[in-house]
């Protein structure tokens, strides 16, 4: 299969030229446009998630011989989570080459966090199937290199930190609820409320539900910790 000019340019950005270009075409084909004759990237997402996990686990294990399992696990989670995959996808312009259905395109699919993260995993799987583990490991380590080197300095995400605080106080898990959604489909604004069993709560707004949850958790945790220190 002959690749389009945009996919050839994308090969250059990721640093891998496909021997079998059908792997790449499938990796950038979203379910909204996939057909029996043109398979989508969902199965590749599944494989890519596991391949990425092994590469990152190996890299962290080799990078810090003194780190305990308890130190390595949060670093690993920070590097393989969907948000990180989406950030990497943006850095290489993956959204620009995605094949989307009309409705997904109109709703801003090229910018959606989950969609970009899934597609990044699919690209990883495509490289693995095309050229094997060593080839995909080289690509991933290059794309993730800055993050692997600094992940030990990255703080816990706010939702995890709030959950740990609540459990330490003998409270149940924080509860998140979407209280409002405004704006057009291609640029929504979510309002989320987070509550604890003791009645403490905070509200935040953001362009994605996940980001709003993180902001609400951060705001509530900041207030709770300030109250503790008073």
C-alpha cells in the first residue's frame, strides 16, 4: 500500500519507516470510520498498551537500581497513563493524520484526550508488528526520554493524593459527579463536584471531565491540608 504524503511525513516524525504500511494505516483508523475491509485501531490499542507497559517498566527498572517497587509503580503509572500518551501524540502531530468519521471529526475528535491516547497505543503496536520489539523500544524511548528522566520529580496526581488523604482519615473514596456541561460538542466545558463522606466538597470546570476532576481534587486537597495546618 502506498502511503499518503501526510502519513509519510508522520513516519519521519516518529522515526520509523514501515515495511508494511497497512499497519500504520490501521493504527490511525478510528472506529468511527472503520469497516470490515478497512479495520480500525481498537485491537492495536490493546496490544500497544501492553507493549508500552513492558518498555516503560524495563526503562524505569534500569534507570534507578535503588528504587523500591513502591517508588517505581507511581512513576510507571505516570508514564503510561492515557494523558501522557495523548501528550506524546500531540507532540508528533498524530491527531493531524487520524482517519475519523464525519461525526467524530465535527465533534473535535482530533483533539480528544482519550482518542489521542488510544491512537498512540495503536501506533506503538503497529511498529511492534512491523519490525519487532527492539524497533518499537527505540521509538518509545526516544519519544518518552524527557519524561523518563524526570518522572521521579513528578508529584502524584491530585485524584490519587486526595484518595490517599481520605483513606488516611478513615473516610471512603471521594465521589465525583458531573454537575453541568456547557458549550458546543467540539469545545465542551464540564463542571465537576468532588465530595467526601465528611461533607467537604469542591467544584471545578475544565474542557474535559478528567481535567475537571483533577482540578476539583486539587482544590479540595489544598483546602483540607490548609485546614489541617491551621
